[in-house]
């Protein structure tokens, strides 16, 4: 999947705090978080004026051209680069557009109690979808050392394809791929339909998301249990077989690739420095699988360097996410 960030010439409708996104598009505010107002200006997200326009149908026959009313409405915006009107989608009469300014203000309200700061914002699929991410100040700590940052992710559609959605996720959304990852891997979420009372749902969203971060405590507790659980070599080998089953193909190439993968996983489990302090635990077993997927699994780089190609694949591959989920589910039964 491509990044699908909206672009116009050498400009992109996106803004990021402190570090570039993998696709190297958009404006980067290097030394600080940006504000809601800057998200609108630097990210080219302001003054879209998303509105509903009645649909019409045109029929051309031998007798001439007939124009008639059609059921539904088109959502139309003012393109931030050209200033021209642009159709985005078809919606019903009950649909109420949520402006990007309202999207950012909504997250701003949620941030007051949590201390979250704006981290990313951008337009996808030609303005049909918009993401805004705020990073929470509290991180998860596993084993006193492993840190996992969390984000409030706001996802809005202007084409009627989905509700306005707020999620808590460890994924920093920077493109269409990471938006999908955030939705797959969220810890808490809340959806708001595009209706006239959507703006009044802030308190309901705050309650549903549980900004007391109780979900963080639950995750940390599960991870700490894994650190306290001894894993034998035989148990790790069983985890590997569950995550990476024996290949059905008997080709030499396939069998060699399978053996090489198992050898690398065995090295990560037994000898890797990244396992120092947790070696021999169930948490180390999980981390060995994740480290292999993130840093050592084969990838076709093409014209890109290996690191960039692997990062792009991690964002787009459902199969890799499934392997990680399988490892977690094997170690933390429901």
C-alpha cells in the first residue's frame, strides 16, 4: 500500500513533530510539538469548508439533455492548494461534516486532562480522510526498561466511509499504512457518527477512552507476568513453530529460508544482547519473535536501502502483524 498522503507538486498536506515520517513528505517542526492552529496552516488542513451539495443526475438522449434531482448529497471541499471546489464522496441527509478545525479542537479538549501534545496530522486519499495524532506524556514501562509510547489518534472521513473515530494506540500515524496499523492495534477506541450533536460527545469520548490510563496498567501487568515467567528452550521452539509453521513446499530454496530463519531466531533467543536482563523469560521469547520480524526478516529492497524497505513493509503487511499477534496470544491466553 502506498502512503496516500495528499500532495500537490512538491507540497504535501501533512505536518510532523520532531522527526520525519518514513515517506519524507510534509512539514517537520523539528524542536517542539506543534499547536492545533499550526496543524491547520503547516499541514494545509485549514479552511477546507467541507459542505454538502445536493446531487443531480443528467441523462443524455436523442431528445436532448435532462437534469433531475437525485437522492443524497455530495461532500465538497475547497482544495487547500488550488482554492477550487472538489467533490469527496456521497452521503445521506443526516450526515454533518466535521471540519478539520473542529477535529483538532476536539482532541485539544481531550488533551487538557492527559497532557497530550500534537505529534502528527495529515490528509489522505485526496482529502477523503484526515488523521491527527497526539502523544500522551505517560509511557508504558515493561521490566523497568522497555518503553512504549502511546498516542491519542483522531481519524475522520469526509466521504461518508466511516465515523469520526478516536483511538489510543502505540502507533504514530504518519500515512495510510500507519492509520490502518493504529486501527488494528488500538487499546481503546470511541466512534462518533457525523451528526449534528457530534461536537457534544467530548465527555462521552473521554469516559470511553479511559484517560486514567487504566489500560496501560493492564498491559504492563501482563508484560510483567511474562518477565516473571520462565521459558525453556523447548517452549521457545514450540512458540517458533506456532508462529512460523513448517513450510508445505519442499523446494530447496524454501527449506533453506526456513532453516535460516530458525537459526536467526535461535541466536536472538540464546545470544542476542537485546535479551540481556530478560533472557530465559516468556517476555524474551516474545521479543525475539518481534525483533526477528522488525529487523531481520528478508525483504526485497529494490531501489531502496534495506532499512527503508523493511520499515515500509512493516507498515503494510498484515501477515507480519498476525505473526506478532500469534506470539502474544500464545503467551498471554485470553
